[in-house]
C-alpha cells in the first residue's frame, strides 16, 4: 500500500536544493523515530535478527505512539539561538488498559504447542 493511499496528504522537502522545512513539512519526526530505533537497538535489544525484525519494529512503533506532550522547554543551540523543545512522557499504563480491554472482550488467548500464542474469538465474527 502506497503512502498516498494510506494518508490524506504526503508532502516532501528537497534537501538537494537546501530546502529543509516548508511550513509544517519537515523530516524531523522521521529522523527522530530513526534515532529512537538506533538507540533502542543499541541499548535494549542489542541485536535484531532479520527473522523477527518486524516484531522489534512494531514494539518500537508502539512505544513511540504511546507518548504524549508533557510540556516544552527553551534550549540553546550550539550557535546560541534559543529554540523551543517539546517534552514527551509516556501514557501511564492505567490509562492504556481501557483500550486494551475494549479490544479483548470476547476473545481468549491460548498457548500453541510450539510456544506461540493464538487468539480465539468466542463471539461471531462477520465480514
């Protein structure tokens, strides 16, 4: 599925033309997520096997999406300019539980003989 089909709008900036930001279009979020992936691999997972890479990336993406803006702070750049920095914090697990339980209603989790997990629905599923 292409990005244009999944999202309402997709814009780009052209670094080769020295364009790094245009209004709200920039690559800072992608670069921030990439930095988070690299830090997580180095500090938490230490190694990611190609066989399970998708699971690791889903975990990193889940943690990225479970954060909320908690404030902002002014910081100085190396050149002495002051910029606003967004401060993030995790969504507390207690606030995540209602969403988890809403999705779990009518389902059972069972272990497979090979150690995996299977989710069985106890309610009729149509469509």
